[in-house]
């Protein structure tokens, strides 16, 4: 709302009135965002008083025929939440994450599914590229393993690639997924099974109304919650312009640590991480680097270096010549291979395990890509992508 509010105002204390219908009605009213919500409540002494004053404030700001969010709308949202078994967390009330309390734009309300107790534990955010490489995914799993052993909950944004890998690796030890849309709307759809598992063993949260399908503008809003929850944000892979860098910038603004995993200079997925490192981010080689940055002593067994194994490709077995595969299938396999490879060499048998494809399907595709000059085969059974 154009009322000349100071966007750096930090809410000081929780409102005394805790009627969830009032809170939802205020935050769902037109032109009321998180910062405006907190300023209205602070100026008028409570949520109910802020609601009563809002139409007059809107008229004074030149907004004609302003109306509050209808009570029926918020009641319908509450009903939808009960069906989804979602719990409403109000800023400053029981269950609300303490780590978000000092943010000027702290979400006034959060819908949560799963174990809200995780929101009280120390967290580290892992974010990165949606089209993650095999090395990026393996690094993510290693980081999660070390962080989990040191008692850290992993928070991320339930996106493809690095986010999904971080959640999957932390399912048994604690993970929080912050969603851009309604907490009952899974995006992307391919992460539905993972999202269900997080609701059962971890926690999913969102500030958005129930049933909201996320739009582009909702993702930066989600990112500030990811960084706000965490003591540190670790960027594993990120392009020069990516949502992960928005999360990193939010972390800096919020006073959180920013860390990055270095990558090959020729790999576009590492450009953002390398930029962060150039600008002063902490370099990450292992979970121990993260724990040292946040002042936590890690009590865990050191992890072995990522293996680089040679692979012997067996000679084809005699038998009937298989039918020619459809061009669309071939193109799909090629895309999967190129998405997992980068300028840094990767062992072929590791690629087979990561893609979960039979060697008989992968071998012809690799040969084809090699002949096209799109991948490079090096000694020791190592493969890399040619950009």
C-alpha cells in the first residue's frame, strides 16, 4: 500500500490479539504485504484495530472503494487448511520460527505441514541449480551428511536439482521445504512424492494462501524465508543470474553467512558460485567449512574424497540387433547425459548410477555425443561436456 511506510521497520513485539481469522483477513487484504502488516499493527496497537483503520488509510492514500478481504474468503482458507492438515503459525506466537522474528518483512502467517518442531532447530540452507550436474548432486549429498551429523536441519525451496537432492538426503535427519505457492500445492509436480515424504518426516511451510499456484513473483518472496530461517546459505551450483543468487543476497541483507562451492570456470552452472567467492563468500569444500563458518563444532567422521573410478566397458554380447529407438527417446537420453556432465570430468560408471540407465542404453548415446563433439572422453573412463 502506498502509505509512505518505512520498509526497514522491524516489528518489535507480537500483537496481543491472536484470532487467526483477523490475521488472515489483514494479510490477505489488497495491497497489504508483510512490511505493511507489521507497521499497521504497530501503529494501531493490534490486528483488529489495524483492520478497522485500513479502509480510512487507503482512502487517504487515494485508493477509492477499498474493501477488506471478505471474511468468507479467510474462512474458506481455514477450511481448506484443515482438509490439508496444515497448521497456522502466527508471528510471535507458539511454533513460529524464532529465526524469522527479527526480519522487517517476516511473514505474519505461515501454513505448516509436518513436524513444526524442526522450525526451532538450527538450520543451514542449501540451494542451487535446477539443472544440477552429477558432481553438484553428489556434493550436496555429502554436505547434508556432514551437516546432519552435527545436528543441523537442512532448509531449501523444493525446486528441481540441488534443492530436491538436499531435501531427499536430509529426510531422515531433518529438512524444511519452503514453498512459493500454497503449502497444499506441489510445484514442480515431479517432486510430489518427495513433498509427501517431507510432510510425513520433515516440514513444509508457506506464507501464501492455501491453493495458490505459484507465479514468478512468488519465488523471490519464498527465497527470503529460506535464507531467513538459516544461519548460513550454501550455494552449491548457480548460474550468473539465478534465484539462488537472490537467496544469497537476501542472506547478506539479513546478516546470515553466505558460502559457495567453487566450480569449473567453463561451467555456466558454477558462474554464480564463483562470482560469490570473488565477492567474499566463504569457500566450501566440505561440511566442516560450513560448520566452522557458523561456529559449530562438528563431531563426525571425516568423509572420504569423492571417488573417481575407471570403468571398463564390456564388449557387446552377441544376439539380435535391437530395433532402432525413437528419435524422441534418443534425444531425451542425450539431454539427461548433457545435464549431468560439466567441464569437470566424471567417471562413466558414476554417470550410469546417477542416471539409473542400463549400460546398453547409455553406451550408444555416449558414442553419438562423442562423435558430435558434445562430450569428451578422457583416459581412465572419464567424461566431460564440451560447451
